[in-house]
């Protein structure tokens, strides 16, 4: 269960949201598509507050996830899961990892938003979209290439740089310098890892999705039975029927979240442990698994 909590924050990685803005028409008749009543609060202020709250939650989740990366690796290398102890030991390095992810993630967001804006802004402003559309098409391979590079840097940071930070008790850039020196001399081994790890991730994801899908179907059957009973007795559109359905739907969603997280535990721990083994095989001095074992087990 402790590992499930860790995996909940680190399993999906870090994502950066994109913002979408819609222009509103000036006040006028209801026939122009506006609401037939006045809003109690300023719409712009409300939207800004919602976006700010969403970004704050995403940032908090990403920060916790960055610290949990170290908790996970410490748990794998020592064989003991201790959230509080590893959190106290590694939260400063987690902050550095969080800052590094923000530093490489924000330019990606800016690039993607700018690329989309090249096509969307002329359409919204009524200009001729022919030239922007051409620029948009030309930018597709550039965006794909930069996205692949970003994924490589982010992925290698997660699976290799974090263990090196733990081993040397260093920052992100210092650990990256050590890793980069190894990549230059053993690039074929690292390239092979990237390919194999990608295939393993795809296969593991498919298997996990099948397992979760089967469980979802099993859990959905009693909900459908309850819905049928409600429809026969009090009607689904009644207040009682809606309350019961919403309650069961929320319980179903929460159950699926817990189940998906539990299913991800062996997947994530296996992939991370595999990465640690590869790192130790490529560079013996980078092997943190043997260093994390008690003397009796190591011998």
C-alpha cells in the first residue's frame, strides 16, 4: 500500500497542462446565443481563479511526485519502504528535480502553444489562414523531433539521474554530467535500453489495461443491476435515483483509481528496477543496488 501511494504520484510522470481561451461576445440579446440571466461573478475573474487553482494543484502534485521519485528508488535499493524517512532525507533533492522538470517543461509548453497559435490566431481574427497553415505543417516535424528529445531527457533523468543523485547526494546537473560521460562512451548500451524499455512499457501497459478492464466490467455489473432496480422502482430521473446513481458512480470511479494504482505497482517497480540493473551493468561504479543491501545480503 505504501508503494501504491508512491506509484500514484510517480507512475504517470509529469504533465504540463495547456490553456485554451475562448472569446466572449459583448452583451446583447438572448437570440445572439447568450445566457438569459446575468452571472453572479465576473466571468474572467472566475476563469482566472479556476485556472490558477488548477495550476496550483498540478504544481503541488508534480512537486510531491518529484520527491516520491527518490522515495521509490530508496525503497527499491534498500528493500524497505519508509515514506517519512526517505522523504526527510531526499526532499531537497526532490525540489531540485522539480525545478529541473519545470525548466525543461515550460519551453516545451511554450513551443506547443506557439505552434498551435500559428494556426488558431489567424482563424479567430478572420485573417487568411493559408500561410499560417503552411507554417503549421512545416512545424510538425520540428515539434515531433523536439518532443522526442524532451521525452528522452525527461525519461533518462527519471530512471538514471535520480539514482545517481542519491548515490552521490548531488544535484541534477552534477548527476547529469556523470551520466553524460557514461552515455558518450557506452551510447549503444543506452540506446538499446531505450528501445527495450519502450517495448516493455508498451507490453506492460497493455497487460495492465486488460486486467483493469476485466475488473471494471466485473464491478460495473452490480451498478447496472442497481440502476435497473432504481428505474423500475423510483425512476432514474427522480432525486433519489440520481443521488444513488451519482453515489455509485463516484464509488466506482474511486475504486477504479485505487485498482489502477495497485496494478501499476508491479509494473513501475519492475521497470525502475530493470533500469537500475542496466545502469549498474553499464557502469559498475553506478550500481546502487548492491550498495543499498545489508552486508550479509551483499556478500
